[in-house]
C-alpha cells in the first residue's frame, strides 16, 4: 500500500469524510519552507551566541 497523500486507506477515509488532502508537491513545499525557517532561527541563535562569546574573549584579553 502506498503512503502518499490521497492514496490507499488514508485517501479513502479523507474522501469519505470530505477532507481535502494536499498533493505531494504541496507537502514538499511546506516541508522545505519549515526547514528553511528552522535553519534561519537556528543560524540566528548560533550567530548571536558566537558573537557574544567573541566579545567576552576580546574583553578578557583587554583586561
């Protein structure tokens, strides 16, 4: 049985309940967008932490 959206048992249940099921392309786009958002958030946090550590090391050298 295929696990793709709209096929097999899940597709049958969705049609019976009149629920729209996104196609594979729509799901792929959504996942890609979520990954990019997660990367951006992760990058921002890492960048800020790295900059803070660099500033602390700089000030420690100056003292």
